[in-house]
């Protein structure tokens, strides 16, 4: 019997005698599938057994005893008579079969957007699109800092900077922002001497002692002399009576690491509830070169890590609303293109769409990777160990499961290189690999000009770098240079840019349905702006390439978005537009209406607005030779 897509809130009879699907049962099945996304056949037996028991209860209320479902599940051998299977293999097979049955039950319903389709999908018109784009809510009427502020001064750093809970005279006019910045600096950098204080708040020009002392006196009168005392030994510092949302955030995260189950979840929620926007905004020197940049980056990283952790816990518990809320806190601190992309994914997650948990988790992981790559120079990489995150520098078997791949779309990465490498060499060697892949057959003069511009380096410097890269990526992929072939990887080393171009070529030569599929495959490779988050002074050779890659991504997204809008596929158009807008140059953020706070959240209106934004970006990129400069941290 064939099945046609129907709305998820309608009753759908199931074949072979299965009972009807009420809306609440469909929701339960979707939640079970979402929870399964956090499990594998290697997960602890307790977690698998608990999940499977819940699934069997749902199925027993849905399908009669003679239904084909029970033959597929093999209850006589997969643990229906006893709570545990006779072996781990049989147990894993029973868990996998149960998940497959649940996926089969909801297969006739409208599927979530496929991030890795195996074949060209059928065209399904979404005349009634899904829920509006997700917008994280801020607690304007119940500020979580108010209780703390009742006991004394509290500095807000996780959002627009401000000082609460003071009882002294409030600075007015242009002095206010400078005094708030002074409070933030003293709290984050306690004990700093007058020279350090001067360089932070007046980095462009020297100031006299009277100016600094006047500012300190204003802050002391506002905070309280008993909390900001004059220190005979010099330097500036508050007493412990002055705290901040950042200090409270870190304490909640520490509590979450040591608290079991729901207590840990609650601690993470308390931490994330403090987030009101991108950290340390509205400070006079909040730019990438300002004193606050390393602190802002560390705050952003920890916020995203906490959001990822809480999202995974909520997904494992089937709490899709809670998972979306956690993702929304990361959305508050994400750059504009990534925030827009997250809003699309989180709206699907909040609506309980199948597979939305995985795509939302992937979006957060990609954001984390991009943020780590954009850390200010001199700031150590923040690393949260995980099962899929091997420690850099760990030597593994030279036999690669997959050949190395260079990623240019988003944070530049060399994936699949499993040899030993020092963490202090990764940035330089990644640039070396990125250049060499795009310029095979380079002579040593080409490498020197690209990787050490303006410097007269010794051959030993280049040879040392080549040796380290060869050890990291594997000699089988990077043979010694030759007089005929220069420096080059073997053809086995590929890149997302190569794959993207291949999909575009396939789209040009294919009928409409296959062309759409090829465009979708191309856009699935996009994780962010090409060459995003590189260190200052690096990748000077890549400006033209960054422009060309961004233009190609936006062109492809514009094409696919228009095709899907014409076919009435609103959700598909919105996805395509979101992927394209990830490539927006930083200089163009203010011109993209979709990134504004007041942008439409209705999916149809949002899809059309995003299509218009892509069209404008496409025209601008076509006329500006160097609109896309190589990205720098911000």
C-alpha cells in the first residue's frame, strides 16, 4: 500500500492491522527517535534497555499482537521474557530493530529536512510551512541578577555591560560607558597597575594622572569605597562583595559537573539563564584588538559548551523544548549568519521534527569549531574532551580510514590527518596544507611568498614545516618535493571546495530534479564563511579565493532557493537560503535584513526575505572585486 505525505496532526491508519496514530502517539514516537540520536549500539546497556522498554510500551498500545511489528522485533529472542538479552550483539540488534520500526511508523509523515540524502528526494509542496523561526526569549520582566543586586554590586558581562546594585551617585552622560568599562576591567583583571589600566581604557593615546584618578573616583563613589578600596600596594581590585554574572555562570557550570542527573541539568539552566546577549557588548573597546577580546572569547566558548551539554542531556531525556531552549542561549552569542542558521534548526527541534535533534547538535558543534578557530592571538584553545574529539598531537595508525580533506567553508581545517603534531604548529601547518591543496606543484619560492610574506626565510624553516606537515598528514599523501613536480599532495587529498565544484558541475548537466539534489549536496558542505576565523597576518594569499568561494556559495544558494520557492517548498527554500547566508562577508552583516532583530519569523516571509538578501549579496559580490576580505577574528 502506498503512502502519501499528510499533516502530522491528522489521524493516519497504519497497514497490517495496526491501530490509528493519535497526535499524542505520533509525538511520543518522534521523541523516542530524537532520544535515540544520542545513543548507539555501544551505549551503556542500562540506557539502551530503558529506551527500548519505553518504545515497547508505546508500540504495545499501538499495534495488536498479530502485527508484523512483533515479528520484526523478535520479542522471544530480544528480551521480552527477560529484561536482558542473552548477548550484547543480540541486545544491540533488538535495539536497532526497535528504532527501525519506529522510523518506519513515521515514514509516511512529512520528514524533516534530510542533511545527507541518499537519492534525489521527491518534491513535496509545503503550502503549510512549519513553525516560525526560533527566537530565544530574554527575561526582561524577571532579571536573574536582581536577587544578587539586592545584596550588592553585580557587573553584567554576559550581554550589554552594566553595573547593578549600586547605592552611590550614578555617573551620567559620556562618562557612564567609560566607568562601566573600568568596572569590567578591574573585575576581570584584578590587581592591574596604573600602566595596565591606562593601556586598556586609553589604548590610542597617553593620559594624565588626573584623568585616570577622576575616573577611579567616580567608580569608587558609585560602587562604594568599602568595596573598591584604595590599595597602598598599588593596583586596582574590588573586594569579594562585588560579583558578576560571569562569576555566577562559572560556578553553576562547576556545580553541573559534580551534580547527578536533574541537579546537573538545573545548574546548567541556571548558568544559561544569565546569558542576555554577546558578552561585553557596549564597552568602548569591545573590538578584536581591545583588552576584553580574550575574555569575551572565553565567555562565548563556555556558553556554547554549556548549551551543547544541556542540549544533549535534554535530547537523551526526550525534552525537545528544553533542547531548543539550550540551543537558543548559544544563538544569543553566535555571529549573525550562524544565529540565523540556528534559528531555522531550532524551530524544527521545538516542533519535534524527526532528525532535528541531530541537525541542531551538528550546528552547535560547527559553531563551536568556528569560534575556537577565531580565538584572539595568544588565547589558548579551549577544548572540551569528547568521544569524537581525539587530542591533537596524538599519534595513531598511519592507515587512514579516509583520506585527508581540507575544509575551507568555515574554520579552515585539515581533517583526517592522524599523525603526530604539536598544538603550537597546527595553525601554520593548516595554512600550509590549505595553500598547497589549491596550488599543487608549487615551487619553494611560491611557498615562501605565500606562507612567509615579506620575510627572507632560510630553507631550513621551509623544510622543517614540510617535514612536520608530512608527519601529520602522512608521507603517502605528501611525497617529497621534486624538481619536476614541486610540492604537491597526491590526488587522494581532497577538499570541500573540490566537492562543491563537482556538485555544481553535476547540477549544470542534470535535469531539474537531479540538479536540485546536486545543489543541495553542494550546500550541505557549507559550515560558514570561507576562510573564517584565521589569525591576523595569515592567509594573505587567500583574499581572491575567499571572494570566489563566497560568491559560488551564494550563487548556488540563490539558485536552489528560487527553485524551491517556485515549487512551493517553503521549508526547503529556507534551508537553502540559510546555508547561503552562512557565507555572508562580515562587512555585509548590516545590509542583510534577515539578520536584524525585527526580521520576520513567519517561515514563508522569512524565506522570501532571505531570498531577497541572497539576491542583493549576489549582485554586490558580482561587482565588488574584493568585498570578501580574508576573515579576521571579531
